[in-house]
C-alpha cells in the first residue's frame, strides 16, 4: 500500500517562505503525477500545484508566481516551495499521488499558518 509522509508545515510570518516535502512509498514513483492541495475551514479542497511524470506543472491561480512544485525521483519526494506567504494561504496542505491507472492516494495533511 502506498504511504505519503509530509513534513515542513508550521507557523510563519506574512511575507516569509516555507518548503513542504512529501515522501512516497512504492516502486513506481517516477511514473506518477504528484500534487499539492489545500483546505481551509469552511472551504473546499483546492488545487495548489501539480507535476506530472513528464515534468509538466500546473498551478492554482491564487498561488501562481509565488509557489513552485518540484520532484526528486531518486528520493521519491515532491516539494512545494512557498514564497511571499500571506494569511490567505493558511490551510491544511495535502500531498496527493495519482498512479498510471488513475488511482489516488492522499497524505495525512500538514498545517500551514501564516500570521499577519
């Protein structure tokens, strides 16, 4: 069974930066699409960033230009670099893996809180 382990969340000040990491178990990480989603209280879960097995990226409009997703297949890890953070970015951030046959796996979520 696939397991996704996230780290890097915490409390930061507005304007600061933070980098999230997600380490995936399994034997076919390089063939999967990895993504970051977030959910604030009362809101729906929304796409933050996604990176395919071929390296193509997709970003949510609210984070475009501020966040960057990357992956290291040798480490089975996907990263989310978050810059120019604002209180509106406060949410639980989830790592998601989609396999070649469109099976989805989710991490446990990590809290990101941005103070004003």
